[in-house]
């Protein structure tokens, strides 16, 4: 009897101890959320969001003519809105849920099967935060394309194109490189050199060729605001810390390295472009130095998690040189109308950066990335294969999508009268302030006469 009473007492103590420690067990499970990583990724997502409706909009808007600046800004703005909605509805599922060799499945359409408590493996951040972060990448990718075709495309055409492009072009390429182990497995693309810049740059070139050149292309065209263009480049540069640093998926040494090499490459690209201009045209321009900085960060994007500062200097130099040649010399040679150089600055520089990653990837930074200079020549072929596959698919996909949306939107291109008058007034019924001032001054002169 005494033994039974003692056992009962012991069991009771076990139950009481279990009840006492139960809240601590629950707290341990909740602690699996890494608050440091989550805080950084929240900030990184906000930084990348800033890049499209603010940074890219001002960068592109400042470069275009005053009569179409609002239309240009609007194309970036609406691209962010539409891409975000498409991404949460179906894009994320196609890019990151389990699927076949070509594209992901439909398990996460409308984010179904993703609970608020679900975490990203390894990073231990909420999966919903990953959805938001990756959505900002999809948005800026399609917005970059707009730079090739501004001042001559219907807004309705652009809106429909943006929706279909995210679904049919961006999502599959994203799936190949980041979402699965498919035929591009092993490609080193830390933050989107292939997925974003080559993809968008090639699409921009195809769109520019399909839409055709602007009327009176070789007439002098003054930028609406160089100061806004420079401000836009600075916002893009600032946002790129989230773009590249956030791609480390944590507040860690990889994010620190990515942030540092991004800054170094931007500075190097800016000074290289400036010096090239100073030598050739004898004038250092702010447009040139800002364009060089953007070329530098584009070049380092795929390699930000795989190279050190020495590599960043090389990428910045190559980015500045290739960007200048693509923007100035290539357009002169082929006489195509890539209006704001989506291909020259993103496509060509993105290709250079992706290929060079296969050369300069340093295992001292990340053991999973070993380039040609460190004993792995095979990585160069993997990078080249990814570049070719992305360029071909992006070009063909863009061709098909534009032909379809052009049929659905009365030809795609605006009328000659609209183009000559400017899209702000003729298409949107709005005016940039400089146009309004000119109108008031002319009106006052006529009244005085």
C-alpha cells in the first residue's frame, strides 16, 4: 500500500512538473522564429519596395522628355501595383511551390497552404515575409522593361503586358534559378543578375524592336530633370542594400559582405563612367556618373554573396565600361531605340556580371561558390548556360506576349499625334509642371501683345 501511494505521489509530481514547464516548451517553439533575421528582412523588403515606385520612377522620369514624364513615372508605378497583385495571386506559387522541370505548381495560389506561422527553412523568417520580399523583385523586373519603350506605348498595353510577363516570363525563370533544382541548378545568382537584369534587359530590347523607333528619333531630346534622375539613382542605390543584402536572408556576415561589395561596385562604376566621358567628350556629366553607379550595382548583383572587395572593384570597372558601351556605342551602331537603355544598362551589364561570377566566385566568402580563378572552370559554363537559356526564353516569351496584347489593345502603339504632343496631355490629360509653366508664360505673352 505504501509503495502504491509513493508511486502515485511521484506520478503526480511528474504531472505537476509537466504542467509547470508546458509554457516554457511553447516558448521554445515560438523562439524558432529568428527575430533578428526577420527584422532585417522586413527592412530589406521595404528598401526594395522603394526602388520601383520611387527610385526607378524618378530615374526614368528624369531622363525622359517633359511632355511624357508623368507617363514614364506612371509606368513604373503601375508596374509595381500590378506585379504585386499578380505575385500574391499566382506568381509566387509558380515560382516557388513544387512543380515540374519548367515551372512550379498551384499549391500556393492566393497563398493558400501558407500559414502565418510557417517559416522559411534556414532563415527562420515568416514565409509570408518571403512572399513580400520576392514580390518586390518581380515588380522591379517588369518595371525595368518599361525603360525601353516609353513615350510610345499605350498604357493599357503596358498594363496587360506587365500582368502576363510576370506570370509567363518572370515566374518560370525565377523557378529555374531560385525555386527548384531544375536544369539551371548550380547557377550562382545571389540577388537577380539572371532572374531580373538579363531577363528584363532582353525583354526590353525585344519590346523596343517590336514597338519601333520614336518619331524624329535623332532630334535633340532634353531630359525633363537631371536632378530628379540623380535623386532616382541615389534611391535605387540605397534600395540596392536591401536588394543584395536582403538576399542573404538573414542579419549575418553574408549580408554584411553583400552590402559592402554593392557599395564599392557602385562607386567604382560611377567613377569609371565619369572618366570615360571626361576623356571622350571632355565633360564630366552627372547623368554619366549616376548611370555608372547603377551599372556597377547591376554588375555586382549576381556576385554579391560570392566575391570580396577586390572582386567588387573588378565588377565595378567592368560594369562601368560595359554600361557605357551599351548605352552610347551599341545604340549608335545598331540604331535601335532602347529609350532609357534597359538592355544597355541592365541586359548587357547583367550578362557581364553573371558570366564574371563564374570566374571570380571566391570560396573564402561562400564555400558553395567556386569560380574559375579558384579551380572550378565548370562554373563558367554553368553561368553561360544560364545566361543563354534566360535570354532565349525571355526574348521568345516577350515576343509572343507583346503580339497578343497589341492585338487586344488596338495595336499597342499610340498615334503619331499623341506622340508628338506628348503622352502626359494627349493620353493622360495631365501635365508636368514645366509644361504648365511654359503654357502660362506663352499665354501671358499673348495677352500682353
